[in-house]
C-alpha cells in the first residue's frame, strides 16, 4: 500500500491500493488468454472421430470424439504452437504482391 496525503489534515493518511498483479509476471500465454480472437479451422468426420487442423497450421492435426472436444484440442494445439513448445513450426500466411 502506498500512503497518500488526503490534502486535508496533515495527520490523516489514506491508503491507495497497489496493482493486484505484477505486470512483469504476466507471460505471453496469459496475455493471449485475456484476448479473445477468432481462428479458422478445417475438420471432417472419420468414423467415430472428428479430425481437424488450424488453417494457419495445416501440418498439425488433432482429433476428438465430438466437435466440442475437437475444438478444445485445437485450442490446446494453438497454445502449444504459439508458445514455442513445438520446434520448427510451419505456418501458412498471405503475401501481398503487385
């Protein structure tokens, strides 16, 4: 807590709360989780399983017993790919040419 002079009486001091978290302690992963975004994916059903991949990362597939489980697995995959846990990640991007 940081003491702040109330400006009224010299003996009266109010306490101003400090930040509830250490800004430097936030990891890139934690910041990404705070920001909502849309990511496109491709999926298909093969027998009992739903198989899919993130359109930006077509070389990395995952699966689920239903579409909801597939979506959760794709979120985990995206987190792994963007956090640096997977080496030599290949990504699809667009190039603008004239």
